[in-house]
């Protein structure tokens, strides 16, 4: 008996080593992932389609790094992952990414881009650094989603940094804050009811202004104010447009005005957001997480969960919202669960061109946003800003800011490729690409010039750095021919040309 106990203790100790997944008899994450796959596959087969096969390891690694960390894996990461033959290596990789600094930074950037209006220009981004850092700290702590939303809704203080910046960026106007917060936190486009009843949904003009009333008691910024502060007042009302009728605060879908006994109006809204009476928060959150990973939401567009825009998989959306709520609004757990599904790990190759995107029979191809693209270029080329061996927070790096502002995408639909001629020219000969492919500035090109590398190793490294995969035989042959066509003293410049071609390829700019 003692011998058996000792053996079990040793086995548990081995399985509990850092970075290795411990298999439980019934892992609740696996159970939910299986349920997701059952619902997706049942719908596919009911429509007469078969899903794509699971993707290859190198495709999964690149995909999950871009989705969870916002950047490509390093060459060392790719080599180690492809060499690992452990059956749970995908799970281990995901768990490591979800607790990495890059995950918190990427999620903070994603949220910052959603929170701040499109008109927030490059000159104002110094202020956004405070909001970026605040968000990053919340994702490091894995703050409950309902608490994160509440923190935004009751934010006060300096309006040039932190969550209070959200209010000043929208001029603290009730109608702007109502439209934005309903879209972001509730997935409702009630802004269409600001001037008249919603043309295609059940929201009335009174519904819109009743929700806007929760933001009507913010201190109004006076003309010429330098340091705006977000402060709640004891007065302030909204009027129904073109009338003198005062509209009191009322939650979406409710016919009763909010109770003023529960603190400020924004505090009342924050309490309702996390309550069981709010049918929208969890649904909007899980739909947003799904869209981030799969390229489109179960409800599409992601911020339009109205009655006239049903989900592609209503039961799945309902189960995900219930799962999210029961697990205390754990965002990291939700991402871990979705990534573990077969649906997420499927190839992007079509089994049948007729399969509609909303059936999720394959992984949709997504475009990299401007921040991902810049970070991928600098990581691939080895031009990341590094201090004392650590990659710095790149948010306010001048060259990065310039690139991001010029490459800003005008839509949040990650499946729409919108790069026009100016963007293409920037990728072909902009300062960022010039630096990335310069033999003097690119650590990758300088390193590959070392005499102990063979051409085969150089070609492999270029592909691992940019595509996160080994080259196929045709690619090896073509690149080798290009290298053989130049004198030995021009070999480094030829390697830079190959890197330029890879960075400008469609495969590099897409998450597939």
C-alpha cells in the first residue's frame, strides 16, 4: 500500500511540473469545449457540410500567438513547439500565453482601440498611455469582467489618463456616452434611436434618452479647461429632443426608472450591469471574445445583438453566456475554453466553397491590425526595442505610433482586407520595412551573415521568423537560386531581399 501511495505521489509531482497540463477525470473546460464543438458540428451537418480538418501544429502556433499575444512566435518558440511530441503541447502553449505579459498588453491594446473614438488622433496618444497601462494591469490580475465594466462606469478623477479618459474622449456628453457604452458593454446599437425610434429594432427614442440619463450628471467641461476632471454632480437631466420633457434614468428593456437610493446614477448603472436583471452583458462579452478569436461573432456585427439580428447559433450563445456567468466572469477562462475547441483549431482551408462563414466550418482568415503588423515586422527582423534584455512596452515608441496612425483600419471586421495603395507602398518601402530589411539594423540579417550558417539554415530561419513554418521544397529551391545568382560579397543583401519579399507577402499579413 505504501509503495502504491509513493508511486501515485511521484506521478502527481511529475504531472504538476510548471507548464505541463494536469488531466482531471472531467475537466470542465474540456466539457464545455466539447459542447461547443457538438453544437457547431451539428449545425454544419444539418446544412449538409463537413468541417475542415484540424490545422497543422505550425499553423496553430502562429494563430494562437497572434490571437492571444498579438505577435508572432520567435524562431526558438517555433522550433521548440514543432519538436515537442507531447499530446498536450497545445494546451500548455495556450496556458503559457494567457499568463504572459504579452497577453495582458495585447488585450489592453484591443480594449483601448474599442474604448476610444476613431477621432482620437496621434497627438492625443500620450494620454492614452495611462488608459493602456490601467487596462494592462487589470488583465494581468485577470479582473472579473463585470468588475472591469463597473470600474469604467464609475471612473472619476483626472480625465487625461486611466479609465476617466473614456469620458473626456467623448466630451462627457450623455448621448455620446450612451451610444458608446451600450455598443461596447451591451452589444446594442441604440444610437439609432437618438433622434427617432429605431428603424429596425424595438428601441424607442425615449429608451435611448432614458439610458443617456445615467450620464447626465457628470461635471460639464468649461471652455478653456486644461485639466478636465470626471466628477459626478447632484443635478443634471436630459430632455427629449425638441421638447421640454425631462427623461429619467431607465435601464434598457425596463419600464421602471432607476432607484436613486443607490448612489450616483453611474453607480446605479454599474450595479445593474452585473445583476441578473441584465440579459445583455454576458452575451455581449462572449460574443466579443468569439469574434476576436474566430473573425466574426455568433451575432454579426459584434455590437448589434438586437432582436432583428439573431445569432447564427442561439443555443451556443446562450450556453456560453451561462458558462461565463457561472465562472465569475473569468475572461482568461473564456479564452482558454474557446481556444481549446476543435472549431478554433480547424484549418482555414475550405472543404466546400459553398460553406457560409457563419457556420464556422473552418477558421476564417483574419487580417492583422496595424499594431500587430508592426510588432510582427519588428519581431521577425529583430528590430524590437530592447533594454537590458527585455522588450520594452512599445506603445509610445515614435516609429510605431507613426506606422499605426498611417495603417489605421477603418473597420473592426477582421476578415475584411482594406489595405489600399498608400498602405501597400508603406509596406513596400516605408521606414519600418527599410529598417527591418537593413543589414545594418536587422539583427536577423546580421546574425544570418555568420559564416557557420549554411544556406539551408539561413533559408529555414527566414521562413521560421516570418511564416512560423519551414519552407517547402519549391520555396527552398527558389530562394537558393536567388542566393546563388549573386556574388558572395552580396549574399547579405540578397538575404535582406528575401526577407523583404516575405514581409510583403499575403501570408505574412494574414492570420489564418
